[in-house]
C-alpha cells in the first residue's frame, strides 16, 4: 500500500519559465483569466497557494484585444484625482486606444487573489503593444488561449 506524497514548494523554488500569448482577437476576460491562472501557477501539479510558483507571461498585441458586445462604449474606467469634482471617466474603447497595456493589466490584476502575493505575481506580467517584445532572449513558449 503506497501513500501519495503531497508536494509543497518552498519559497524561492518556483520555476523561471516564460510564456507568450498573442491577444489579437481574444476577448479581454478570457485572456485575463487564462493569464491569471498561469501567473498563480494553478496549471502546475505542484501548485502551492502560499508560494509564488507561477510563470512569467508576455502579452503581445494588447491594442488588438477584443471587447465583446457594447463594452467598448458602455464600460467605464474611473479614477479620482483627490480634488473636489475630480472624478475622471473613460470608456474601455478610449482606454484601449490610449493605453491598452493598462486595460489588460487591470483585467488580470482583478482576477488574481487579493493578498500580498498578488503584487509579486503581477510583476511577472509584461504587456506590450505590437508583436515585438524585449523578452525574446528568454525563449518563451506559446500559451494557447481558447
């Protein structure tokens, strides 16, 4: 009779592998959820909740991410300037044109756990406009988003 051994990673023993995903034509929410799973490390059999065991992810073509339905017109990104009457709003379509990296990064950030470890996971996310990225020397593997 064999007992199954549970694998718990120690802090600092996570892998240093890289993944690249092309965001062109992929819905924003589906992209964000798949990337968040890889950043957390939940796709690995040795996933440990209290240790950063995820991979580095490079998202290319952020300006071509798809917003389904009427989200580009009706969804709003809001921020407050801390001054009276300082509520600034932009539609998701305006944000995608002006700063698509922020749009993708915010969507992924909201799908990560709400704890201190999520800040470390978010540092492993690299979002770029266009298809060329500066992390090609890491030889990233392709991440398929269905």
